[in-house]
């Protein structure tokens, strides 16, 4: 069913086309298995994929390869804390000062400088008025 249309010196040809899907039908029982983390929207902690020694070694190697060799031990301890943030108090290599700072951060989540909260509020109001 082709129709020819002339507009000035140019001939246009239009054709009525119907959309047909070429997607193969799949059986619902044969759907691929999905990971449980996808279904629950849970993000897997990549630091838990390896044992503690490998995690610390990787963190120290990262610090040394990026010019922070003087902070390599801190990176190792931080990797252990990030590996299991709920049980940071059981990390044996933390100093008392680091442990106290982590306890304070856990207990006072919303503590921050006034200018930080001012800028957050200002951005929120700006976003709300912008639409």
C-alpha cells in the first residue's frame, strides 16, 4: 500500500507499516535466576569479598602506589573499619583516639557545622523553588 505524494518537484513515497515485534516469547518458568541482592536492593560490600589480610594489603598497596606511603597504616585500619562498619569496635589495631572519633560519629550522626546545614537548607529551598 504505497502512496505517492508530490510536493513541488519532489516526490514523496509513504507506506503504511505495522509494528510487529520480533522478540521471542519466553516461558516464565525459565526466567534467569537473579541475585538476592538485586531483588532486595542491597549493595554488596566489595571489601568483604576477600579476607582481612588481603583487604589490608590492598589498602596499603593503594596508599603506597598513590604517593601516600606515610598514611599506609591508616588506610589499612580504615579498610578494616569500612569492611565491617557495624563492628568497628572489634578492630584491634585502632587507636583510642580513632575509636573515640568513630563512636562519636555513630552516636551523633547529624552533628555538623552551622554553615554546612545552612548551605544544605539553602540548596534544598533553591531546588524546591526551581521545581
